[in-house]
C-alpha cells in the first residue's frame, strides 16, 4: 500500500516557512488543539479555508495543550495523531506545530495574510492580531457551531454508564 498523499501536508516547524511561502495566496492561518475531531471543527476549518486560497493549521504540541488546563489526561490524541487527522481534512493545506502557549512567534515567522480564530476570542485583545495587522494582514473571528465542543464530548463520554 502506498503512503497517503495527505501526509505530505504535515511539516516540521523548521520546514513551515518555506512550505507556506510556496502556498497559493492569500494564506489563512488558524491554530488549536483539535483533540477529538467533530462537526464544529470541520465546519470551522471549511469556513476558514473559504477566506483564502490556502489554510495553514498550527497544532499545539502535547506539552502546549496540557498547559491550557483542559485536564491532566488531555489531549486524548497525541500530536502526531492529531496532525494526521487535520492533514486528512480537505480544507487544510498544511499542518505544523507550536510548543509555546500561543502561536505568536510562529505567526511572526510565517506572516499569513489572514489570522482566523473561533468566535469565543476577542480578536482585538490578542497579541497575534497586533502582529498580523502590523504587516498589513487581517484578523477575523468565525462563529462557533453551537453544541460542539471536545471538552463537552469528553464529559459526555465519561458520564455514560
């Protein structure tokens, strides 16, 4: 069996700059843990991709995800498995990681045209927005699909008999 082509979308942090520079513009950037893929994620990623020609997704590493305080056993899926799931998404052009608490440094390195976050963020309060706007980019929030959350899904599974 041959190696799935979508695995070529996964790149190291060191390779990300060159690969992003080769993507069709405008480049949209988003980030997150994306621990257990659900409908809300799929919808959000498709909407983010519609804003540009390419979508770069930066995943929190496992260590970075644990620092978010979602629970000692999170993420449920390790960073390599999460990257494969994200790369398999049609709307995603490239997947990489960041180990810091925020992707601020990665955004400064990659310089995407558009930064996108979920609707629960106040874009004007994010340091990432200031960086993107400083070089002429845009920062936008996409509304969440109500009723879909990995944290809520994990709670539901744990409460089942």
